[in-house]
C-alpha cells in the first residue's frame, strides 16, 4: 500500500488539512493518508498538548472517511524528532508499505531548514500540493490558504472560525483555543 504521511502541528486541524488529505486519497495518488501530529516541533513552536491534537486529528480522519487515519508514532520517537527520522522509522516498521510525504507548497521555501530534505525527496517521493499565496503547482490544485495560525489568531480576537474548521470540531476548538464573542 502507498501511504501518504501528512505531518504537521495540526494546532488545530482545519478545513485545509481535510481538503489536502481527501484530495490525495480521492485522486488515487495514494491508497491511504496518515495524519501525523508532531510530538515536538523541530523549530521549537509552542503547541497544545500532543494528546489533544491527536484527538482532534482522529476526529478529522473520521470526518474525511475511509482511507484516512492517524498515526501517533512521534510520541515514541526521541526529541528533537525530524521528518526524516519519522519516515525511516515507519518504513523500517512497515516494510510492506511504501511511504510518501504529503506537504503544502508553503514548505518549499523552508526545506533548506529541514533535516535531510534531499534524502526525504529521494526516498519518500514528496507530494507537494498548491497553496494560495504560493506559486501554483502543475501536478496539484491550489488549496485555500487556511492556516492553524489564522484559526488561533481569529479566536484570540473573538472572531468567528466556523468557515475554517469542520463543524463537528468547532466547539472543541473554540474551547481549547479561545472563545468567539457573541
């Protein structure tokens, strides 16, 4: 099976994450998508607790449907953990599968900061999806520029986020990240 590892902070997960995962699966680029929240961020980004973000990703996977699931492997790996470490660990543990990396075009400008990006590109055939505000991709659509940062910022300002997150996650996200003014 060809599995897309879709990692990130997912702090919180949003509709952009759902659209990207569904697109990769529904277009047959992969047989499955594993949402993989990072346990520790290599760039020292502060995040809500891992278990909370994993739970949100599990609910997001249920919303998207069959073929999308979560993977908690990063809780087992030593920090700091890098994408290369995660991918090689998964490949060693699941030799029956082929793993690819699923990322947004916003990461392209940062790959020089990634640990062993050239090895990732060579061994894990990245699928790079377009993202609004970045150069378009010929091999993938451009998805709206939703971001977890925008969700958190809007909540901090008391603004609505129902257009950015799945309805079934809205109450929990508002509770975790701030309240919307009434």
